């Protein structure tokens, strides 16, 4: 449901008004607004692996949402062996001042479902394309795309049956490619490889339920099964290491 604050004609605290309802026909496991550069747009992922993007044509009223499927194939989980309830995604952050006609400013999603991580991209009015995909890696519970500050590649964090950092690279420049900047053209091919496995599936910390980056993309927080928060940071040698753990208070007294 889409809601916004109600501040008209009220002397008490502002409430929320339901403006619209977006129907996907299955339980929704993840929903996120797109970067502001793309306007009022959000994506949602269902337990069946379907990803749908909604664009609002009337931002002030927050109604008139137009649906768009990521791809017909996403209506079903790519890997029938994996539990259908495993699905999550995240948008690629858009740098300030990015050219929206290039990959640096293209609509790009990292989608984890059916045990596989894939990257989908759309430029201008073109259709969504899967530009890179991993081999089956087990169950995913969360995906977090790292902010990019002058790196030549992207970093994506995933967690679930394990916690992994992925390196995503757009197409390398060629003689016929006049693109410039840190993020290159991905219209032909892109690469998605494991950068570092932070927590192995055999580790007692698994499953890992949530992952989140700080604003600059230099610190990663993981929420494992034990109730603590594991904080990771990249060292000068290039590897990521656990810096400390934040222990939660016991609710029982």
C-alpha cells in the first residue's frame, strides 16, 4: 500500500492516508524505491521469484502506478531445487550528477532468487536485460549494493546460507566505444564474480539474515543467526575483515 502523511485540517499528530494498492498476486518478500534520479518508482519481489517495477505518473497524488515486469521468466524461481521463499534485490545507487544515458546512470538491479544472483539493467526506454549471473550459491535472504566512490567496479553484498561480496564490472571499453568514466558500457557483456566469501555456509553464524552498507561503502554490517551484528571493513591489503561484533541485549529478564 502507498501512503503519505495527512496534514490537512488536523490539530493532532499527522496521520497517513492510503493512496493506492499495488497488487502482485503473491506474498511480497522485498520492496524498495528506486534512486531519486529515476523519479517516483519502486520494485517489488514475490515469493515466486517475480520482480515487478512500478512507475508513478502522478507523483503529487501518488496514484496511477504503471507496472512493468522485469522479465517474463522471473515469474518462476530459476532454480526449482531452491525454496521459493528465497528472494531479494537492491538498486544500484546513482552517483550525484551521473549521465542517465550511460550505464553510470542506467536503471540496474541486483536480484537474488532461486539460489542465483543476477544483474539486470535498463537504459532509456529499452527493455530490461540480464547482463550477468552467478552459478547457484544457496539461499539468499538479503542483497545490498554498495555505493561507488571512484571505483572501476561495483560491489554487491549478499547474505543467507552464507555471506559473500561480489564484484560486478560493466563491459570494458573498446575502440568502438566512446564511453568514459568509472562505470563502463554494459550493452554487450558484464562480469559478476565472487570478490570474497565473508562467512562460509558451515560457519555457526549462518544463516545471515540481513546486510547493510554505510553511506560511503567502506563498512558492512551483517546480522547473523546469533543475534549479534558483525561489522566488516576493508583493509589496506584489499581483503575484508571483521572488525568487531555488537551484542544485542537479552529480552528475557
